[in-house]
């Protein structure tokens, strides 16, 4: 696969026939994709937790004045589900921030504390866990019609209601997922 075919800053849209419960009906933002594998964050599956719940687990949380604790936490994927990942606008950089181009990915506690105090990035999405693929695994799943792909957009990532993100990404391709057959074929 040449470099132009890598899917960094793209969405993976789970096809309706996706059988893996970890990925059925998901929209995943691809943070990194190379010959070595891929890493992404599921952006449409809420965990039932909010930032306040996470702050209770952090010792440093007692020393801050939290004003913004209702931000929902997403179930970012089945790998390292106890580790936090924050996708956010590029306006802020933290101790462990990876610049992805249109957004940043931070994994350090300082971004959470800034968000809680209302001083963080204007746009952010907090997730526990991530989705990971070994070398060649994502490419094989794409060949097997498990996913559709499209370029990621900031409105879908940050502004669209989480329950509507999957359909919004599919609509960006002119596709209505409910009309797709669960049968895949190859010519």
C-alpha cells in the first residue's frame, strides 16, 4: 500500500453486516495508519460516564475547581479500556499531544484538568480505550467489505449528535446505511 492510500484523518463506517460487537454500528476516527497497522477512536458509542466520573479517579482532581464535568466519555475501542484519549482542536498542546493535522490526540492528565476547569480546547471528545489493527489487518477488513471510508470532518467529529454521527458520515458519501444489503459480493 502506498502512502497516499493510508487512512489517517478518515472515518471508518461499519457496514451493516459487521458482526464484531466491538465495532457493529460504529464510526471510528483513524488517528494513525501505516504499514505497521492502524489506530482509531470510536466516536459514536457513549460509555455512560462523564468527565466528573473520570476526575473522581484522579488524585489531582481534588486540587482543581471543576466547572465543566458533564462532558460525556466515549467507549473508544476494545484496547486499553482503562486509558484515556482526548481528540481535540489544535488550539491547545499538552505534555503528550500528537498533532494529527486537523485535530490533536492527547493522552496526558493535563488536558482533562483544563477541560474540567473550562480552560481546555473549544472542541474535544474524550474516550476510554481505542481500536487497533495489526499490520495488514485493516486492509484485509476493507477488502472484505467490513468498512466504508471517507475523509473525516470536524463537524461530524465534534458537533453532530453522537447517535447521528454514523449516518452523517455515510450521508457524506451519498449512502443511506439502512438501504445497504447485509450480503457482500465480489465481481
